[in-house]
């Protein structure tokens, strides 16, 4: 492997130095403080319009559970039109320190084409360390053949004088992802038992859910893919003893999949068949039934200098009765209005006309209060929005981690 080290002769002179290159970091999140401490030959600004270089950091999970990390460099002002894209892969068993060190190295390399056009180039020293051994690395043979497995059990118990709650959750998953094939297997078991004690009565409730999903996808080309989604589940909340379904589908992405970290506009069309066996007789006097239908999902996501936006719209239609259907929309936006001020909006809405599982037996007041069963509804929605405003010095180079307790904050007793 080629290794390159880039450093400033005197890193201290760059703090709030007007002659230093100004950059704006977008989507760096938990790595931002580390980057600012390690890359000290530039000035960091809070407003992308004030930066000479805008840097966007995006990542996505690889088939092995690692991360494909991508840095997009966009020149602004006198560097307008000078853009670049650099990527690196981190292994699934690699530590956060390994990932952030590689991020800093790639960031420095990407900034050099801009530094080279400024007087700062006189303060930069570049060291090169050649690889040891063969000039061309040997092909690595994966003994697992790209398969990755994950087991995640979780147990939680809480008790008070008049309340007890037991929760158990176990997730098992395996996947095999290559450029041509994607195979995902997932199983989840959820168990929740609670007890509420009142002077009149003790209420005891139990919820059980089992879910299995298998997905096989074949890449056709850079825009098309096809696959089959199979599912099996049971749920006391949704009056389902056993549900089995299979859904062949095809997807088209207007943008090439190679650009998926920056932008996507995907159309997913599927046909499905389902056999359902219910715990109790439904409002349609069914104990079991075979169902057939189709669904169309449109989803998009875009990352730009002004922020990012994502949304999806899915329609589900049952063939035996077009009046049995569902329409779901969810989306959000993070929009940077001007220096220091950003807007966040997220919402979900569903129009529900497919509750075929509702039991004919009416729910008791206790079941309604404790939400043990799903109740009849024609819609549901959720929306959230907020603003964030920061003001003060436009430079943000200094990092001071003293007394830092992360998101938990500091609590005085």
C-alpha cells in the first residue's frame, strides 16, 4: 500500500490566519473535532458561502459490514470549477480510530490541489513511504465467500412498586453483497410482558412478534436491478398467527448506482402473493385467506451544499378489491438558510385502508389503554421541525474537549 504523510512546517501559524485556505465541513459529525485537531493548516468556517473549498463526507455500508467512505471536494470563489472525489474503504473490524485516521489522510490529499495554488504550498512537506514486497498485491481469497453474520440479543427488565416490564429482543442476520448479487437474511423475535397494579385490579399484558425476511437482488446494469423479497411473520398486536409472502420486483434508478451516496431517484415495482392465518376471526369473518397485490415505491435522496433532502412515496393495492389499499409518504429536509441558521423538517403520513386483520371481537378498555392490539384507523401521521442558529466568530478551528460528556450533558447534584 502507498502511504503519504502531509504536514505543515508550523501548524500553529494557521489558527485564524487570513492567508490560510478556508474550508467548510459538511456531514462530518462525530469526526469534526478530530479533523480540526489534526488538520491545522486551514481555517474552518461555519458558513459554506465563506469557504474556498466545500467538503462533503458521505459513507455507506459495504457487504462485509465495513464502510465505503467518500469525500467530495468543490472549489468555490477563486477555485470555482476545481472539484474532486476521493474514496476509501474501512474494514468491519476496524476501530473508529483507524477510520478517522484514514479520513484525515484522504482529506489532506484532497486539499493539496487547492493548497498548491496558494502561498501555503511553501509550508507543506510531503513524505512518501513505498510499499514493502510485491509491486502488485496478491488477490485476497475470502474464506467466508463474502458472507457476514450478526447476532444481537437484548434483554431489559424494569420494576417499580406497581409496575413491572420485561422485554426481550433477539436479531439474527446474514448477508452476502457483491457488485452483481445482494443476499440478505433477517430474523427478529420480540417479547414484551408488563404488569400494572391498581387498587382495583392487576393488568397483565403480553406481546409477541416474530419476523423473517429474505431478499435476493441481481444487478442488471448501472441503473436496473431485479430481485425477490420473501417474508414470514406473526404478531399478537396485528392478530396474525402466521403470514407468508413472496414478492418478485424490479427497480430502476434514474441516476447510476455509483452515484448513490450523492443522489438517488429509484422506482421499485413489485407483485406479491400472501397467505395469512389469523389468531382470531376478522371483521370480514376470515380465519385465513390468500391475498394478491402490487406495490410501487418511489424514493429519492439528494445531498448538496445547501443541505440534503430525502423522501419516499409508496402505494399498495390489493387485487381482490381496489378499495383495500394503502398510501404512505415520508420525507425530510435539512436546509441551510444562511450563515448559522438551518431548518430541519421531517414528516410521515399514511392513508390506511388495508386493515384486513382487525378482529371481529371488540377490544377491551384495558387493551385499548395499553395498546395491546392495533385499532381501526384510516390515517396516521407524524411531523417534526426545528431551527438551529449559531452566531459569533466565523472561524471554528479550536477544539476543547474538557468536561465533555457527549449528549448526556452535565448534571449537578
